[in-house]
């Protein structure tokens, strides 16, 4: 396997390496759809005729390494879209609708029984309506009604497996459509978010003392976006068990983390949002 990025033809080091279709090395910043320029992950992109593409723009029937577009994904290549997942068009206290498209690994429509399409929505308050309707054409409409402004997380699964763009994180503002700031997948949020502070700077850390760093949550466009505190997860491993790992929501799309390294040594700080790792995680301290 080559250590040269197939896009820029420059050497790829492990810290910045991603494999498309489990075999084509690229720099993380080079793994973007050749057509729409969307940043990609191994689960959301492929390589066709030597170029990376998202699933929506991948040429059909292209030569691999040109890669194949039929690599297996959770729930095939199923996805969801519609105004009911677009915060600019969602109204609070109204029924909003989006559509789930069931696809197999070759991106062909695949009918499943309605009871296998499950939608769960978490937010600042109870969601009154979550109903799924089988359209009879391998698509399924979902209706839901958010009552309060705040952050919502929409999880969609088919036969127990998450679809490709699940979960969707929505930050809803006031009652009128367009009052909200963002609708991004957890992958997009984690890909834009970062962490910084003295608690990640080995030259300023003292063993046995509580250290602090800050996680900055951002949406797909790089703007600050609030997520539930429970979605921000920090795991630290090192030469000895870490005594304290606590995360605090600052209510401004930043999250402080306190931790206490018991002894001198190298620690790995893994940070994720919505189950997806931050772009620079793990941080080596």
C-alpha cells in the first residue's frame, strides 16, 4: 500500500492519514468530494477513477482506484433529508416532516417493513409527535413536533443500524422558521470542533494537580453550536488511571474539562461529540 496521497501525491503520515475504501491513502484535508468539496470520512466517501466523491456525486460504474461505490455501510447507503431536518425551515409547535430513503449497499432502493424504521429524537423537552409512514417506494416519511428552542438530536436506524447521516444535530432558535443557526451531522460537528488550553500543554501540566482545557463545538460552517453536555465525552488513558475527568457546559458552545494526571508520563486524551471523534483527537500529552 502506497504512503502517497492519491489526491496531492505527497507523503501521508499516520497522524493525518485516512483510508478511502479501506485501501486508498489520503490526507484528511484532501479527502473532499471532487464535485461539491464536502469533507469526507471513510463512511461517507469513496474513490472513483482516482478521485474522492461523496455518495451523492460518485459516478456510477466507475473503475476502482478508481473505487467501487458498493462498500458496505450501516443500513446500506440509507439516508434522511427534508425540511423537517433543516433548522432554517423548522417551526416550533408545528408538525415538521422529513423523509428517510432506504438503500442497499449498491445504493438501490430497498423496501423494509415500517416497524424496522426507528426514529428517536432527544431535545430540551419532550417531542410530542414522532410518527413514521411507509410510502411504499422504499421511502418513509417522519413527522415530529419540537416544542422548545434548543438542541435536538435525531437518531434514525433501519433494522437496528444507524443510517449514513445519523445522528443529525439541530440547534433551533425561536418559534419562526429561520431563527435557528445550524443543522449538521455529528460527524460534521466533530470535524469542525477543537480543544485547547493549558490542560493539553504538556509543558505546563503538573502531575497530581487538576488541569483544565476547553472544547469548542462548531457546526459544519465553523460557527459555534451548542450540543447536549452528555454528547461531549472525554476519555484519558496513560501510565496510571486518571482520577478526575469532568466536563462542564459553559452554555456558549464551549465545554470545560478538568482532569488530574496522577504520575508523570504520556497520556492520550480522546474527545468525541455525538459519538464522533474531534478532528485532532486523540491529543497526545
